[in-house]
C-alpha cells in the first residue's frame, strides 16, 4: 500500500491521528475523484488508521503525474 501523505499541505500533515495520538495519519484515496473548475481535480483521502477524511485539490499536471498510482490504489481497495 502506498502512502499519499505527500499530496497534503504541511499543516495537514502536522495533525496527529485521532486513533493514535503520537502518530500521524496515513492517507489513501477513497475512490471519490471529481473534476472541478479551472482544470483542477479533487481527490478524497481517508486515514487507514482512524478513518478521518480529507480532500486534496490537484492541478491538472499534478493529477496526471499521480493518476496511474491513484487509480491503481483505488482499484485495490
């Protein structure tokens, strides 16, 4: 399983996991990928430890760079 924490902003990475207060969340895509205005893509992520959810907005180029691995991870789940 891949870790998708690198897609999040620094401030979101500093938040401790709800389940384990001394550790950070480990994010994975949930399957909700939506196109937004301005050639952006919204990807929903869930913590594999505590089930917290967040969204990350990627520009078109960034999404294209991560598209294969995102879709592969979503299909695996």
